[in-house]
């Protein structure tokens, strides 16, 4: 199966994901037919040798296509929240199917965007048609750090995660790779997971979305739409350079990730310690 938008890194298939010191989760994560990029954030080793607990934090792509079997599998995870990072138009067009017992929480990352990912889609489509998809995604990742709506959304997400009373949750956008990708990078960074493992998790979306993206490209070719599939491909996947842009924006605005946690996301030392004690195995 071809992988799309890999950039400089190669991501293994699902059954080969035990590399980078990541064992399989203690309880197998369900593979959802309607959400191929649904996965557990657990299992990664931190700088101090601990591991992220499985069964607590899940990331996903859109949930409107879940089958009844998918919903039954998700109910077995006892999710307390489904956090939707998408725009109003995305939610209206493709509303979530929610497992029983899970509360919906809307945190619109791109509400303030203009011409970037999740903003004016006519402008975004013009950029993609012109072959500027890479630049579009790099700009979007900078927005995830500096855009007011993004700051508010990620601040609310980490505050929810830091609440001792919060149970397992899933957060998602449409493809589960960009807005969700930065959310995962932030959470793994707070937990002390090394940067290369964070990139590994980020780039894994290319493998999980490969079949779905191949279908999108095939449909585009068959439709005769005035978009060169080669121009769409960089937007369907993720590249190391996209996440580089977000981390570079953190460095530019805040200087360090630690300062971003506190100044950008409003986390206190006590909240950071709560997150680490709650989501790391001892």
C-alpha cells in the first residue's frame, strides 16, 4: 500500500508499530472501519523511562462514518468525552456519531482562520490548485500555535486533560492529522516523550490514512475536477516540515515548549504534574 506525503521519514504499517520503544497497548485498540486514523496515544516511552498509559487518550479522524460495530467497540473504551476540533461547517456537514456515555465538547481550532486550514475553503482550494499545498499546511501549523481560536481550543483541551476527574477521551478533526496532530504533539510533549517519538506518532497518519487517501485521489482523477492530484497529495498527508513549522512558531513566540505550556496554554506547575501522574505509568 503506497504511503502519501511521507516527507523524509518512513512510517511502518500497523503490525510493525512496536519500534521506537513503543509496545502494543495493554488492551488492543479497536480498528474502526469508519475512522481509520483512530488510535491510542499510549505506549510511548518518556525521557525518564516511564510510559504513557494506554486506554486514556485517543486521537482520531472524523467520526461521522462510524459503523454500528465501530460505536460498540468505542463504547468498550468507556470514553468520557469526544472533543471535536473542527469548524462549524465541518460539523454541520459531517456530524459526529457518538458512543453512549461520551459527552461532546466542541473546541473549534480554526474559528479565526482566514484562507488557511479550516478557514475560507475557497481560498484554501485556490492555494491547493495552484500547487501551494505545502505552504498552506506549514501556515496552518503556525496558526495552531498563534491563532487566538487555536490557543483557546488547545488551552481548553489540556485543561480538560489536567482535570483529575476527567475519564478517557478522544479528540479529533476531519483527517485526524493536522489539528489533531498538534494536539497529540502538545500532550506527548507535556508528558515528556522525546521529540523523535512525537514525530513518529505524527507521521504515522500517512500509514493509517493511506487507503482512504488513495480513494480520494482516485475519485479526483475520475471526476475531471481542475485540481492536479499531485497538488492535492501534500494536503492529504503529513510531512515532517509541517510539524517543524509549529515547533518553530513556538520557539519564535515563546522561546521554549515549557514557556508555551505556561504562557500559551495557561498550565500551572500543579496541572502539569497532574497530567504526568495521571497519564504516565510509574
